[in-house]
């Protein structure tokens, strides 16, 4: 592969899972239906020996020791042969736990023992142990400061059939591996799709199966010290009504609640008194959606059925219509548009249902799961910025512009689709419109690429900092959108999974960000928003292949908070609006995932993960 083909960039119309430097062109219209983007990853930062994920019930090695398999608590089996990337396995069944080996004594009551040559391993509730004298004495392999470095709830321990020092453990926090008999451990959860997200209580929040609320911060999920709102409301209303509610929703004084036997109730006084609606189903009510502006309109999910009230719960009618038979777990709706989104066992569906009157049942349901992993959807949420968020079983959280809001365009950063400010020379993306021309006053914003529902423009290099209104012209429509411009507003290009675009500076080859980056090597990352350059360069013109203009301001970079030497910052040769930043990776770095960010004029970029392997030092 030649150097000119190695950069992984699209024209920035939307983020895709792969890029190509062969040409800066826009993807075709068929790619925007809709464009889902994963939010954060599969793991949670729990201050353990590495990132954690959901519960795993069993882990075992293949007979030749080249593969490791894991059975999650959601009854799916995954396998890895490189001990980093997992793939779904539909052929292997979960083995039974081995018969415990004899030991002189156990390290803790109920611990399960197994032999590995002359050594014994034991799995306790919260720790793993090893003994080299048949159980007379035990070494705690995971305990430190009265807690386990891997978390608790161990369910399984596997010993490699070819190396008794290689072991893997499964617990309530995922899968962990040691190559030195348990003296050191590392997480195998980064690429394991086992995040048990069940509800979406907020714009940047998700709740797990056990009720733990997560918040999305700097590219990672972090446990929040709060209670899942719907669960808290349900418990509160259940206590007041002395009824075991399985679902609840409340806006102002009006509250709705449902039970396991399909009964639906309404309260108009904060839950002090309740009225029961005439029976509409006998199936458990597992989710209720209530319109925040018109509380008398609500929807309820009961198994495979969707129920509606438009009269404040006096009665409910079924509006499932032509929806394929599939369990409904989550509901989101736009009453003014008459659009309903459902999270189901068969993915995410969109349909038209009147929420202002007793209109007919939906007849136009369509799946909008294209681009999502094939997994059940547990929840769906419409956000105030016209985005749609979905929670997928194991695969975490995904987001897209709400399909029914395609007429409501959105201006975002071209590198990471964030709402960050732009800078002179920046790439900006317009989601929801095919733009032919953009301008503010007499200043033109060149259109770099345009597709059916997305467009990309470049901010003129001669722009000054300030707040602007950009006029956009489509084939038949016009729009005006606000844009904040700063002298610098750096952003690193990422793909749909949040992985950065990295090149080896010596060879020009693209580096897989999860495959390990050499210590002491020079790498190049692609960015936008680094502002004006020297010598001046015309807007909308690809940068020269030789001696591209240099960024005027000082660019700083940080790896896990420590400064990294920036050896070059220029326009990316042959491209419009892309900047190339060359970094020197230190000779001494910690092994594993590291967080990279760049800073300019006090403005920070998005934070991305690199995987460093000191063993690859050149």
C-alpha cells in the first residue's frame, strides 16, 4: 500500500467504520438511513485492574489452548484467539464446571479448587487463590487492601491446557487473564460486547441491568452515584399505592403505572389516589411513555403489544397494528409529529401513531436498525437536539439523527460529530440536508462534499472568532444555522467506534489503534480545527503534497496526562480542511490503553484511546 492510500478519512459527512485516502468524496445517499454512531464502548471504569463489563458466567480454553471462550450472563458465547478481539460463537456449548480437586483445606468456605500440574487454584466469592503445597497454604492472587483488584462475584476459572501459568477468570465484572499464575492480571473486556444496558435515563446516561447508572465522560462509561429514575419512581409509587407496579411514568401531578397482570392505573394527585382503567391486556406492563407537554397522552408496552391513551388513562386501546410480533422493551415518541420509536427484541422500529386523538393503529412500521449490531434493543430515547439514542443488548449505546427530523438540520464538527466550536480552516458537517451553497454575509463557505441528507463545508481561513449565522442553500430549501468560531478548536478524527485515525510516520501506513503502537515511534494523527497556517492558504483548495503550510499556533499533545513531543503540525497534503499532527511516542510508557488529546490556545480536543506496547520498542 502506498503512502497516498493509507489515511482513513471520509469527507466528514458522517463517521464510518473505515476510511480511505484514495479520494475525498462523499458517501452515497443509501448510507444515511440512518447513520448510527456508537457512544463510548462496552466497558465501565470501576477502578479495577482494567476496564470492566457485564457479568460472565463461565470461561474456558479450547483443547489446544489457542482460543478462549466466555459465556455471558445473557446466554451468549464469545471467543477470542488473539486475546483482545472477541467474536460471537454459535457452535460451542458451555461446559460443566470441573469436579473440585482435593485440598488439605480451603482458602475460604465454599471455594472451588482445580488442579494445574502440581499447583492448585481456588475460586472464592471475591478472590482467586493458588497453592503449591496441596492446599496447606494459599496465596491470595487478587486481594489488595481488603478488596479484589478484579471485582467480586467469581463464577469460573480456566487454566490453559498448554501452560499452567496462563489462567483466565470470569466474574460479575467480565473476563480477566494472567500469564504468570495470577501475579498480574489484565482485562479482556475492551472488545467484549457484554455491557448490560437496559434503560436510557438521560442524554449522556445509561442504566445497567442491576440498576447501576452510568455516565458518559471523556469517551468512557463511569458509574454514577445515583439511582435509576424510573426504578426510583416505580418504588415510590408502589409504596404509596400499596400495589406492586412493574412500570411507571410521571409528569407534573399526573402519573401512570402498570402491573405484572396487565392492569393500568392513573393518578392525578402525585400518586396519593389511583384509578384503574378498564382491562386492555393481561400481559405484564413493562414500560410506559408519557408526553411531557401533554400528560394525557401516553403509551404502554405489554409484551408484544403497544397500548395508547389520549384521555389521561380513562381507557387504553391497542395500536400495535402491523408491528412484527416481537417483545417491546422501550418507547420514545414525538407527539407533534405522530412518530413512535420502539426498542424490541428485533431491533429498533419507527412507526406513525396519532397521539392527539384516537386515530387508527400503526400500519407503517419499519425497522431502522440498519447499521446496528444484530441484537435486541432494550431502550430508545428521543433527545432535545433531535437525536435518537438506542440501548442494545451487550453492545451498549448508539445514537443517530432522528430519522423523522431530517428536515431539522444540525451543524456538527466534521471530525467527531460533536457540537464543539469551529476554527478558521475547520471542516463542519451539516446533518439532515444536501447543501449546495453556504455563506455568512459576503463570505463563502466552500461545500466540500454533499449527499442526500448530509453535507460538508470548510470554514474560510480568513474567518475571525465570533458567533455567526450561516445561510445554507439546498436545491429548493434554505436554512440558517448558528456557528461559533474560535481561533483554535482542535478535534481528532475518529471512526464510528471512536477509534482515532493513526499513521506510522516512517512508513505512512495506517495503524490499527487497537493493535499496539510502538514505544519510541513517531505517529501521525489527523485533526481539524487548528486554525490559520503559514504561508496563507486558499480556502477550499487541497493542501500541496510538498511542504504543506504549517499551523501558526502552538499545538500540544498529552498521553495519559503527560506531555508528548509534537514534531510537526501542518495541513494534510492533498486534502481540504484536514491537519496532520506528528507525535513522538516516549521510550518509556505504560503498557495498554492510553488516552490521547491535543490542546491549542487552551482548547482541548476530544480524547481518544491508543494502545501502547513497550515490547514493540524500536
